[in-house]
C-alpha cells in the first residue's frame, strides 16, 4: 500500500492550498480516508475524514476553512484549506483505513505546509 501526498508548500496567511493524496494497493471504494497534521512536539491531530459512503467529519475548529473530498475514480482524496493561518503550519499526512472485513491502517509520508504571517 502506498499513499502519495502532495500539494504542500509555502503560502501567506489568508491564502489557500489544496492537498492531494493518491492511494494504491487498497480497494479505494472500501477505504476511509483521513487527513492529519502534526507540528513539532505535538501529537498528530485529525483534520478531516471522508468515508466511501460520503460521511465527512471535520473538527468544528476547522469546519469553516477546511474541506475534504474524494475522487474514487482516481483513488485520490483532497484537502482544501482556505484562509490559512500561521498556526496551520504543520506536516499534513493522509491515512487510509481499509476494512475487508478486518481493518488495516496506513500512513502516507506527509507534505509540509508553511503559512507565513
């Protein structure tokens, strides 16, 4: 299983980015996809998740700025981030959880987002 995340970079506060994560080696239509982020010294926190059935979870603190979508034809999940703030600076990771029926979880390599003030 491979999860290839991309789209990170340097952006000014107030800007936008869209991250992509393409999965291979999983049955994408049976895989929950998640985005997490991590800053130095802190635990990874869940940013957004999307199930094949269309259930979306985004923490209330991010709901007005972040969106998640998936293109099952491309085995890809996207994280849209608007009105970025310096505190959004982090390494963003995608995570796949496939249950067939036992569940296995996989992490991508992460993509760095830096928001300058």
